[in-house]
């Protein structure tokens, strides 16, 4: 069964727009996490960025206490954040690239260029019993490097696919890249998740990518929740994920 991890960062983004620097405020990302779980989400994802622009330290501590499914802690491979992850002990960390000037994560991690540092962080996470995923573009060299450094999972960056979704030829090329990357990762002993830019419109075609275990979706769910409520928004995505077979391949006319 394909699982859903709901990223609640943008609940905190809305809170910080009014209550930045304060000890409390609304909406509460912890309450949002509970609602997502009650609606059927299989996990909660939160990204503690170095600039603390949305999720802040107290959120991660509270989420660790509150989450009953699986807590996925997105993080840069930065010493301070690594230390927090080791203290909080989420179920899994997803190491992502991070730029102060970006609005959201813009691309995959350069695993090839940082193998030594990533290998050390993965060793420390393994010793603490925390699973590790690396957020990568669907490129063979990055997948091979992910296997070399000892990651258990990769999360395929689906942003390029989402951006060209309405241009059929480009969409199909990106879909083929995702298929090939997932197959390559599976052969390399890596487990495969995916995320970034996914929504109700582009999600169904992603069923054609094999070996996926979990999709991490945030912005589109929180945006939809403004109109229909968080419970319904989560359930709509879960419905769109039903029937995933895990072994299909796209045709040229996908």
C-alpha cells in the first residue's frame, strides 16, 4: 500500500506570519498533525530549517510526543540540526539541501559532492536507531552515491515533473526519469519515497512509477484545507493514492 506523509510546514508558515517570535500562536501545527493522523495519514513530516522560518524547535519536541504514526524530520546536514535530530529521535530523517534565499526546497541533494559528511551523519543516525532518507533528483549518479553512503531510503524529487505536468512531452520525459530512477534505486537496495509539488491533478500518473512506499505532500493539502477542511483534504489525497500497484510502467501516451 502506498502511504501518505503529510508535511505540516505551511501550517507553521501561517502561524509565523502573525506570531513569529512568540511562545504560542495559531494555527497550531501539532493540532494539524493530529487531525491528519485521524483522517488516515500514515505519517507526519516537518522541516526544521536553519532559519526557523516556519517549524521551530518547540514544534519538533511537541510533535515527537504527539505523533502516533511516524515522524519524518526533514533537515539540512548541519551540525546544530543533526544534534537536534539525535536528541528528538524521530522515526526517520530526510536530509535535504537548504538555501536561506529559497521559498521552498528547490532541488535534490548533491550526495556525490558530500559523501564523506553524509556517511558520518548516516552512521550517527543508524547508531541512534533513526532511519535515513536522502532527497535526490532522479539522476543515476545521485542514486548510486546514496547507496554508497549507506542511506536506507531515497525520496525522489518530483518537482520537475510537477512543474511541466501540463506540457505532455516534457511531462512524459520527467515521468520516465522517475520510473528509471526508482527502478535503479530498487536494484541498488534502496527503498523509495517521493515528494514535492504533488497534488490531486498530477498524483494519479505517479502510480506509474514503481516501488514507491510513501508520498510526502504538504502545500497542496494545506491549500485545499482552506476551502474544505484538513480532514477532507487528507482523505481526498488518500483516495487518489488508492490502487497503486507498484510495478506498472507508463506508455508513451501517458
